[in-house]
C-alpha cells in the first residue's frame, strides 16, 4: 500500500512539475514571435511577458505591421518625421525589454491603412516570416475582442491577418513559392497567445517582478502621450513622466493580488 501511495504522490508531483515547466513565461531557449499592429501595442499587450522571456534567453522577433506615422495632433508634424520618431521609440522600448533592434521587422504599412493592403500579399508576408523563423509561440492581437473589432482597424486587420497566416503556414499549397523558390517548408505554430484579451482570457502571466521594466519601456514612446502628442518634444518633463508612471501603475490588470497580463491561449488555428 505504501508503495502505491508513493507512486501516486510521485506521479502527481511529476505532473505538477511538468505543468509548471510548460508555463510560457518560464521557457528557455525558444523562439518567440510577436505580431503587433503598431509600435507600442507589443509592450502594452505583452511587454511584461516578453521581459520574462528575454531574461530567460529566448529569441524574440518583433514584427510590426505599420510605421504608425499618423498618431500626432501636432500640426507641424509630418508623416515622414513621425515614422522616424516611432522607429527610434520602438527600438528604445525594446532595448528596455531586452530585444535587440536587429530582431525588429518593419512591414512598413501606413498607419490606419492596413485594411487597404492587398489581402493575399499581406497574408503571404506574415506566412513567409512564420515559415522562416518557425516560432515556438506566436503572440498577436486578439481579433475577437470588442475594442479590436469596432475601434481600431489596424488592430482588427493585424489580428485576423496573423491568424490567417498561422493557418496558411501549415499547408504547402498556400504560397507554394515559399518552398519552391525560397526553400521554406510548411510550419505548424504549436502555440498562440493572443494579447488584449479580456472577455475570453484563459491564461494569465504574473508580471509583478517586471512591471517597472514594462512601464519604463512604455514611457519610451514619448510621442504618443500628452503633452508630446499635442506638441512634440523628444523628452519628458519630470512631472509629466511621474504622472504617467503613476497612472500606468494603477491601470495594470490585477488577479489574485498580483499584476498580470491576460491572454487567450490557443493550440490550433481552429481551437482554443
């Protein structure tokens, strides 16, 4: 009887250990791919989780659909200048997270115009990147959330396009030139983590240990906050920065007394 009890306890401990090791934020040596509609959505949606993954030595690839060259109320700002500013801000934010700038891929679409891109070409671009990098997990905006569906076209299109590309990447007859010309074999993404998930979240990551790092990364996007969004300046007034940091600390999602990031975790393009 004692032996049976010991075996059962051992199996339970093994199962618990295996489950703990399967936590995405505890991965080591994996390839992580993030598709984001704009620079800053990645850090807002999963910056804390990316910080944990970067600390663990995972390779993180950031794919940005648009250059975010429209988001300013400053009448003296131009799209060309704003695109340069947003690129520099993104690189600074990712440096805080622990992602080198050479791991940032810019698709280069105009801000607010992703839905006007040629659909087959847009999906093909994302599919090719997935087949090239063969990630262990893909992070993307959740296209099913209410806000994404009705208020942010780039978010909506980025979310749906990424999901479509994940599906296409599995089958060699989608974009066959990837194999015939580029030598990229089909690839099945084993895990998807959709951020900006609220109503259908089923996975939460405790980011308490890195929340200050996430906030610091967010504050690198100076141009997207007052007062710089109204009259651009490249740095922060200390009082404005302190107010933003305080606001961001109070805005974080809480669960069981911890600061968390919420995701919809899925293991197949048609499953949850």
